[in-house]
C-alpha cells in the first residue's frame, strides 16, 4: 500500500533513549491523519525525521513513492512537504507579510543580481509574491496585521501565521505540530474549521499532532497513537477512543 | 511607509548627498584625502551591513578581504600594467571567492564561535599574506609598487577632490545596490535565515547557498574598498589591513548600527574624522581613538542596542509616522469571519 507519505519501521535512538521504535505510518492523499500520544512519546521526533531535520537510524520514509533518504530539508520542502512548529518558529523581527512572502521567494527564480539592479523580472516576482501572500493572509484573517512584526502578535494569530506561511509554499502535505497549543476552547474550535477549509480549498493532505483530543477526534480520518516511541493503536477515531491501551497510556493503569 | 515619511527620507538622502559633494570642495587636500578614506571605510561598514545586519553573521576579518582587493589591484596595475577597472573587477571577484571559501567552515558556526573563526582568518592573513616578506615578494617591494590613479571616462582622478567624488560616487552606487538587495527577495530571505534557520530550511531555503552568498557579497564589498584604497594611497602597506583594523571597524559598525544603509557613510566618517578632530582640537592624541570607540560602544549597547544611526532613524520615523495601534484583544478569527472570508 503506498500513499502520499509512508513510514516503514522507522527507528531512532538518542543515547540511551529509544525515541522511535519500528514506527510504520501511512498517510493517503486527501486525508487528515492524527498522531497523538503523551508528552515525550516521540511525536515531534517523528516530524523531524519526516522533514529531514533528523535522520532515522533504520527504516524507510517515502513521499509520493520516492525514498526520502539523503534528501535535504529544503529539497523536501520543494517536493511539497510543509510544516508548522510546536514552539513557534516565526521570523519574529519581520512583518507578518514578509513571513508569508519568504516561502514564495524560496520558490521564485530571482537572484541577488536581479534584486540589486531591480530588473523587471525581480519587480514582477516581488508583486506576484506580495499579492499571493496577501491572499493567504486574507484567507487566514491576518490581513489587518500584515504590516506588524510577527513577534508582536498574540499567540492565536501567530499560530495562524504559521499556517499561512506553511501554505505559502503550496504544499501537498502539511505537517501540523500541536497547532492548538496555547489556544483556548473557542480558538481550537475555529482551528478545526480552518483546517477543513484548508483541505477543501488547497487540497492539502495533513498529518496532525496534538494533545487536544477534541480537535483530533473532530478533524481526523485516521489516528495513530504513539507511546514511548511505539505505535500502540491505530484506526478511525471511534476505534482509538475506545481502545483500552490508549486509555491506559493517557490515564495510567485503569482498574 | 506613509508618503510623509518617504518624502522626509528621500529629502534627507538628497541633502546628505549634496553635503557630501559640496563640503569637501571647501576643504584642504589633506581633509579631502581623509574624506576619500572615509568613503572607502564606508564600503567596509556596508559589507557588515550585509553580513551582520541581514544574515546575522559576525566577522572580524573584513580588512583581510580588503587586503585581497588592495593587493590584487596594486600588483596588477603597478606590476603588470593592467587597466584599473579590469584589475578592480578581478580584485572584487577574488575577494568574493575568498569570502566564500572562509564561509565554508563558518556554515555550521554562529555567534561566538564564528567570531573566533574569523579572528583566526584575520590572524592568518596578518602572519602570512601581510607579513613583510610575503607582501613584498608579491608586490615586488614597496618601492616599485606604485599603482597610479585611474581616469574616469577620460577625466583624470589625480586631484584629491576629483578622486573623492569618484569614491563617493562608488559608495553611493554600492549603497543603492545594497538597498535594493535588502528590500528585495535577497534581503527577506537572508533575514529569515537569521531569524530561524530551522524554519527557513523547512520553507525551502538552501541555508548553505544563502550564507555563502551573503559572505560572498560582503567580501566583494570589502575587496572593492581595498582596491580603491590601493589607488587612493598609491601604495599599500600591510599594516593598513591588519586584524586590529577589522576589530575597530566591527566596533564602529556596531556603534552606528548594522541595520541601516546610512550607517555606511556615517561609520566611515566616524573612523576617519573623529581621530582627526581629537588630534586637531583636543589635548588627546589619536591613540585615544580606540578608547573613545570603546566607551561609545558601551553606551550604545546599553542605550541604543541597535546602533546610534538605526536608533535615531527609528525615532524620527516614529515621530513622523506613529505605529499602528496594537492588535486588539478580540483578534481571533471568529467562525463567521473565517467562513465569510474563505467561502468561494
């Protein structure tokens, strides 16, 4: 079975800690797949393996049927993998608009020479990038703050800005690392709507990591549960919710 | 930026350029040559505006890159009778290439460790290329090594004022090009690398390529300064490009601030004219100049961490153009707003 993203028996070890052990995970085009698990279960490590920040010790990761081994992080972005960060990684001392323009720049053919001499192509690309960035900000309701510094925004807006920036690279696969962290119940409910809208409008497939069970249960088509680096359960939301192993991992021993 | 602020900015730039052209016309030849040196030093500050201001990398070896430019231009023009412009082009490219080479080990470093690496590079240059024996053997001995001044479209640049206008013009063009870089994709991308390397690479930026680019551009500007300085002085002594010069220029770039293009001419003037003012009008000799710079550096780091020029520019702009009100508490995307905006 090959989907958009496939992990086969991925393992990684940090010193004495087995962070991931034989993790196999499959994401099919168009799905929103959830990945849940207690703190320290290895969720962010898994994301780092997928984006190429970390290299798994063993196992294979394929994207659209292509083996990602040895493919650098920025090349993976070009293949269509985008992500958001749990600990927000915005370009803080840049404006909201600039944050969203950077991924568009990354894909544009402009060179420093074209920039220095303001060649017509550079000016055209600049306008194009700005227009597209503004459209994305409009989509995520950030247009009003486009000229503010990213670091000055409230957390809820910063999370949306991370989404806008991730979408700016026109991804096929979006990895969301705890997008609801720091959001209140109302904001989390809105986030779920936004995620559905993103799937609808951009046709983006998503892999969602979050602690917020309500969000994950509501949005995901398929859920994997990770505990101590192992997948302990997988299936549709209702199956995972009732799995005694999952309940045990989250709540401890159940009498 | 509002229209008001834009008018003020370009008026200030226009007045600055006019003063830069006119004032030296009334100065002595000695002060004119200092002004030329100030414009040349301004190019070195500009090289730090690119490297430190945009991509956040530290360098204590900018004068080593300048030495490459000076050495190349000097030996090609004086020793091999090359056309000045061609020699300058070769010198700039050579400096850029060495800058990229230095950047390769620097790729994985930042902050303190990068600073130490560049100190190593500068000391290596001091001990090897700039050592008397090596320097003289390349340049054919200081006595025979006298690159003449070029002419600019048939206009001779032997006069101090003509030569000053020439280097001032080059500084202005370089500032304009860096301004364009900063406001375009290149500046945005480099600042993104500075702000978060992990985010920059996950949105598709090749960190290696962009850091090498920044080092290359920065070293090219420093090499340009060196090449001009070789013909300004008419010789090049190794002592003008040593490690201490790189440290002082880095300190001055910090004092004026690497976040603004204007810092380049201001920093250059600071380096050349403050010692002269001290010598002429105060009981202190120019040997106290590093001391004065150090004191200013401390005050700047405490009271204007982004640098004096950057800070004053910001104050002026804020007065002209008060910042937008901060986002209100009710900033969340209500479902209605999001749906209204996203429905097709």
